[in-house]
């Protein structure tokens, strides 16, 4: 019986304690509600102090949460790492694309990049329509384009000889350009297009005999350095042949038409006025060079030279 009494007393005690706890616990929620209410009214004045202890209590959990947070980033990180790794992969692609646009220039550069300034550099891709040939950059020894054809346009001579030839792409662009000029009432004629290394050598040597090498170099290309050897360049005049490849061609209606429209057909005035320090040649309004419509348009629009387009080292002499 005493056991039963003990059990009953214990039972009552448990209930009493439970009630006490319940009573003790219930006020705090009501207090927090009040605080919440006062916090709602008093804005942040009361709320922060209350929030601070909670915050300070939470920090103990925060470290626990921080590792989780750190773990979470790791998970996202691993997920993001794939993305970043995918992003870098995506980045090089855009970088490669612009590079590809500027590659033609770079193509020429690396080939002789090891050489010092002023040294002869050899174009790495002589068959590219964007190849740069000037007093610094030369074509590989004995280079001859494989796709030379006779463009169907009038020349100042009738023979089917070397200097009437151009590379296929340039030739068809030239035919379109001559047709375009004709429809504008401008009658053009070819003066001289392709020139082999052998021909250029003969020409240059004759100039050297006549004027000496220093002077010859100012107006004639050293063999291997002539743009005419690419099969992409041509000297143009009016069909009357007046001022053919002479400075008096400048200012003629044919020269003005070329300056205004050549780019539409993929040609550039290769040696513009006032750019001698960059191209190495005096103004030659008659000498056009095929580079393709995109680059030609860009060069014409920006009023720059092929050297500037490729950001190449200026050619002085
Ligand atoms: Zn020329």
C-alpha cells in the first residue's frame, strides 16, 4: 500500500512539475509575442537587442551551419566547377574566333617572329587571301600561286601573258568590280597584275642599275616582297591608259571611283596617301589588293592600311 501511495505521490509530483514547467514555458511565448508586437511597433529599437542574443546563440549553430554552408558551396562548387570548366572552354572559343579573324596577320608574324626588328620575315600562309607582303614580310622563296587565271576584263595590252593573271578568287572579284564601274560610266583597264619572282628580280635589277639600290628600293619591291607576286594585286588605270601606274592617276574619275567602291568588291587601295611611313610606299591610287569584302570594308571604313589592320610593325624602308 505504501508503494501505491508513493506511486500516487510521485504521479502527483510529476503532474505538478509538468504543470509548473508548462506554466513557466507558456509565459515566454506570450512574452516573445509581446516583444514581437513591441518590436513591430517600436521598429528595430527593441527588436535588435532581442535578436542579438538569439543571433549570438545562433552563431554557435552558425559554425555548424558554416561548414554546411561551406559544404554546400563545395557541392555547388563541384557543380559550378563543371560550369566554370565549361565556361573557360566557352571563353577560349570566343577568344579563338576573334583570334581567327586576326590570325591571318598573326600567321605572318609568328613565322618570322623570332627575327629581330627590321629582319626579313616570311609569310607563313602565302596562299591566304589575307596574306601581308611588304618590305618586311616576304613570300617564301620561289612562291607561285597555284590558281592563277586570266580575268575577263580589258587590259591595256592584248597578249595573254603573266601580268594579265590573277588568282581565281581575286580575278572573279575584279570582273565584278569592272562591271560595277562600267555601270557607273567608269571604264577601267588592267595595267599589271601577277608578277613572278623571276620577273620582279629582272625588274628590280634593272632599276638598281639605273638608279642604284637605295633609290630603287623606294619605288620597287625587292624580289619576294612584291604584292604582285601574290596574284592578289593589280595596277588599274582608265581604259585610255592615261597616267597608267603614275601619280597623275590620282584625282582622275577612275581613281575616285576606285577609292569609293573598291572595298565593295573586296579590294583595298593598298598604299593610301599619307601612309608611307607605315606601308613603305608612296601613294599609289592605282594599286589595289584583294583581301575579301569583310576586311576590305573594315579597312576602308577605318581609313587604315593592311599593316595597321594587323597591328604590324610600321615599315619604314
Ligand atoms: Zn602595283
